[in-house]
C-alpha cells in the first residue's frame, strides 16, 4: 500500500496534466513575464522594475500616446523608445530591459515580442537590436532587427503606421540559449540612433515563456 502511494506521489510531482515528465514541474507553459502595456496611462514611464538607459537630449522610453498610433494587433499602448532629434552627427544608445526572471527550472524557454522601427537609416549607422543576458553578465545579441528584418522608410513616424501603413508590427519568437536558462534572465530592446529629426523603435506584447 505504501509503495503504491509513493508511486502516485512521484507521478504527480513530475508530470504535466498529460502525464509527460517535465523538469521539476515548474517550467512547461509557465509565463515568467508578460507585458502588453495596456494597464499604463498614455505617456507613462515604465515600472521601476524595468531598467532604462537614455543618452542625449530629446530622448525617452515610455508608454505610447494616442498620437503615436496603435500597438500590435490594434492595442492602445506600446513601449516607444525614441530620439526626437538632436544636433548631428552624435550617435546615442537608448534601451529598455525587462525585469530579471529566474529560468533555472527550464530545459527550454522563449522570448515572444512584437517589434516595429520608425525612420531608421543605414547611412547614419542607425540600428535596432534585441539582446539578452542572465545574472548581470554581458549582453548577447539575440536578433538585429535593423538593418535586417525591416526596410528603411524615412518618412514613417510613430502614428503613420495606422494611417499610411508605411511599416507594420512584426511578431517575433526567439529561443533562449540553454546557457541563459538560469536566474536573472533579462531581455533588452536597444536603439542606436543618429538624427536631427526622429528615430524610434516600438515594443509590444513582451512574454518570456517556459517550454519543455
């Protein structure tokens, strides 16, 4: 009788509802972080658990306003990281990083995000990146979105994505490297910008999700 009871306890602690053994029962399908920015007021700063770095005047990383247009899938809010213009040719780095999360119970995990870029130019050395790290280590490149995934559309400003459809939100799903499946995982969204008009990136529907 006791042997039977112990066997049932072992199964309950090491299986998902489908009876498939998982890593400690703590990771599969678990959402470690999820932010769609809809709970923020227009133009609000990010929660203090985010890390933000802004270089130069006339720059910001904050929740969008109605003038900035819709977020992914028609949402009302998104994270807008923007350089509103400064004397050329000074280059600046602007970024926001998610709060740290512990992925040490995961065999796999992924970062899901909706991304958009506005008015970036190759000849000005503009660039946009998604990066990640764990435990405060050096940032590693996950994906360069510009140049690369997005074309350069110089006249596309925040808000025009609704009216002229000059650029569209792009859904991305990135597998997190096994070496980063530890405590203190973060994702970072970075804009390298040089402009006297404005450059920007938008981020929406950020999720860190565990897998098998």
